[in-house]
C-alpha cells in the first residue's frame, strides 16, 4: 500500500452528502491528515466523511474566507491541500502530486492546480474553466483575504508556481441551483462595493459581452457545444447582474 504524504487535506462543508465521499476519498488517497470542517449539516455529510477516515470538526458559519482560514489553522502538516466539497483529484492527479512531493515541492510556497469544471455531466474542454489555475496547495501559514465572495489566498510575498496537477470540479447539481448560487454571489459582490461611485448603465452589458467574447471566441469555448453555451450564458448573466444590483444599491444610498 502506498504511504500517505505529509499533507493535510481540508474541506469546508454544509449539506454535501451527495458529493463529499468523492472529495474525501481522493484526499485520503494521498493525505496523511484529512479534515472536514462542517458548519451544521443536517444530512449525512458528517457520517460519510467520518466513515471514510476524515476527522470532522464543527464551526458555526460566518463566511467563506473565515471558514476556510479556520480549516487551515486546524491542519496538522506544514503543507495544505484545500478542496471544495464538489472537487476531487483523479488517480493521475494524485500520482502527479506524489511526484511533486518527491521533487520540487519546496521551491514554492504555493502551487497552482489546474481546475477543470464539469457542468451537468460535461467536462469543459476550452474557455476559462477548462484549465483554471487555482491556489490549492500551499504552506499552512498562508490565509485567505477577508472578502465576502470569491475569496482568494493572500500570497503577497510568497513564491507561487504552476503545477501540472489537474483538479476536477463538478460545479452544479442543476442549472437552476447554479443560477441561484450565482445570484447570491452577485448580491454579495454588490453589497461589498456599496458606497462606491455608481456604475454607468452600460457597465453590466459590457461586462457580459466581454465575458462571452473572451470565453467563447478568444479562448475557444465554442468547442464545448451546447453545454458550454449554457454554462457561459449563465456567467454572462451573472456579470451583468452584479452591476445592475450595484446600480440599484447606489441609487438608494
């Protein structure tokens, strides 16, 4: 049996019983330590994670960045692999992770993984979401910036390198669920920018058009056919909605 790496895998959860097993199992294949930080699941998330050998702890929810930082603080090793519950590593990626640990790991403080989004059963082949570099393998002293949406790992002053490790991401249970999530994100984004100068009415449509041009044309997203069109159309709507909500909030201020 292959020995686990001196690596802590961490994930935050809330009612992820339908997909936490794939995430935890992929981390257990390589990580000596796997932590699931749950914020009050009422389904079988906790039981499934424990049955797979993860240690499960509870923390009341406040926001994504703080929850992820709290999970990182509980890591037992100097290196952390941070996944979301809807993400996982295939065996080939696990093997590449082992190769990195056997060789160049210490050359950086953070290694970018290449995330491939799956949308309703379709794995993206092109566009921004086919090989999206994400900060997911890093030294345990690093933390996320405290922003309400689209949290980011603060790597100021750190050495960041790009790996060839693929990270799979099953982003949506349904199109309706995914659009509801994007609407929540748009609301959080608009609230976080309250008090700033009111954007022009054309800012939202321009943002949506720019997104479509970049992802469907310049980055070849048309290769993904109808599933890709549906996915990118939702993100274009999201890009426009952010500025529409910000304009509405600015008019009430």
